[in-house]
């Protein structure tokens, strides 16, 4: 019993020989952009290309000022990508990760939702315009030559399209009866 306690004390006080490796999110061989040599090379290449264009113009000229602003934007963009924790491939380009991991949520879901909102807004305004001109004497003419004041007023109303769509769905105006839909001969 004493020998077992002594052995346990020795084993318990001994340092761990092999610590488990730190968990890393290796996704398809991608590395963090800030640690990627290809990403740094791509940044240097873009800045070098802009600086070579800059040499063609006088320091205070408008093109030189525009190129200097582009150089600063390029540096900020690469710094943002590195600080955001984006993952880069062997080509040095950031890759979008769509795997359900909450860590990469901002890379795909938020831009996707913004895209869907804008696409819905465009569709809603177009639909509203077609409904509004359908009561005119020559609706086809209004489709060809856009009534700009009407379209502008509908553009501003279109920003609340999700609420308007829910309201029209509840009122039964969003979906048209199947009998009112024309079918072309086949």
C-alpha cells in the first residue's frame, strides 16, 4: 500500500511529457490570412503595381492622389482580412467557409441576407410598378418608357418590402388565383 502511494505521488508530481496539441480549425488546408505567405506576397504585389503606376505622375496631380488613396485602401483591405481571421488558400486569396461553424457566420450569412434583402427590394419595386401601370390606358407603353416619378416614389416605398409582403399575404393580395394566370400554348 505504501509503495502504491509513493508511485502515485511520483507519477502525479511528474510533468506531463507530451501535452495534447492545440486544437486548430484546419479547413481544407486553408491557413489564416495573416499567417499566409501567399497572402502577404499578393499584398506586396498589388501595392508594388500601384506604386509603379504612381511614378508616372507628378506628386500633386489628381491621378497621383487617386493612386495614393487606392494604395491606402489596399493596405486597409489586406489588414482587415488579416485581422478578421479569414482563411486563405495556397493562392493567397480569402475563402468563404460555409460549414455551419458560428465562427465563420459573418463571412457568408450576413452578406447573403443583405443580398436577399436587396434582391427582394428590387423585385418588390418592379412588381409594384407593374401593378401600378396595369390600370393605365397603355400599360405596355409604360413598361417600355418608364414613368420616372412613379418609379421613384415606389423605390422609396420599397425599403419596407418585407413588412409589405407579410401584410399583402395576410390580406390575400400577394398570391393571385390560378385561374388568373395565363398559360401559353405548348
